[in-house]
C-alpha cells in the first residue's frame, strides 16, 4: 500500500510527470517556515483537472520555490455537484462554515442577500484561502468556488432547471429532511439553502413554495444557528443521496 503524503498543495498549474511547478511566496513560506520542509522532501500536488502527483521540493527559498513532479498517485474523477446558498453571517462563523462545508464536499458557495440578512462585507480572498486549506486537509482534488454576493431573488430568477434546491425550513413546515432527501436522485445536481439569523420571512417561504425545483426540508425540533443548520443538512444529504455512499478515495 502506498504511504499517504501528509503535505498536500493545491496547484492550478498543469501537473505532469517530469514537469516543474513554481510555488508562490505563501506556499514557500508554509513549506519552509511552518512545516520545516527542505529540498528533496515529498509533497502531494493536486488539482481536479490533472489529479494528484507525488512531487519533491526542488527549490525552496524565502519568497519562492519549485516542485519537481514525479508520478501520479490519483487520477482525476468527477466530484459532487453540490452548492451551498447562505446569507452572510459573522466573520468568524463564515470562516468555520467555509472550512467545514468544504470538508463535506460543497462544490460552490453562493452567498445571498435575504430580507433579514444583516449587512456584512465578505472577504472573498480570505474565504477562498480557507477553502483551499480545507481541500488540502480533506484529501479532495477540487477547491470549491466562492461566488459573488447576490440578492436571493436574482439567484432564483436565474436558477438552472435541472438543479434541485433544498430549503432548510426552520419553521417546521417542511418535510423531515431524511424523507425529503431520500426522494432525490443520488449524485444529481443539488443545492442547499440556509437562512440568515432570524430565518426566512413568510414572504420568502411562500415564494419558495411556488417554485417547481424547490423542496422544503425540516431540520428537527431545535432552533439551529445558520452554520449549524448548513453542516447538519450537508451531512444528511451526503449520507442519503451523496458521496458518503461510496468508498473513500485511495
């Protein structure tokens, strides 16, 4: 059995046996000063297009570096097509949500402005950095996309017809989530949406009820914070209709 390499780096550049890939300053700093790696040490380089490759540190300076790409250890393969729609919340909770939802297989984060959304500026670069770190840690090959913030009505008006939207309904009016998700086709394009602090308004819930691609799902008898609701719903979806049904990547 091939030994797992502890250090993984997401590198969007082309990865191919015999090639060399440059490292940017933050990556070089992490390898040199945080992980205390040196020339010749093994690193797993990956991206969704090329897969994952055993690589060696060829150069490592203060502000730059390079990896020598050796053999491919994992081929690219399709991953879950799973979106998470959420209303902006407090900064620290955003960071936690992005990290954990990346581990749970989200492919795109779609921040939306609802009627009760509290204004809070999103730092997309910081959130993207959290997504990269979580992808590296969780052994997935892809890094989820961080979309721009848009009004909920605008997102719904341009919704792709083939994608099911599961609304996490905190009012108790939805179908129990296990029953709602059991009706989904395993692996089909899906999205979850959680409301802001204070939940969705009655007007928003009525609007959801008029859309043919929406399923309203209840998350049990307790009131959950937005980030807790998102992660609970993601875990149930992955267990019932997602990629938890398959084997772990080797």
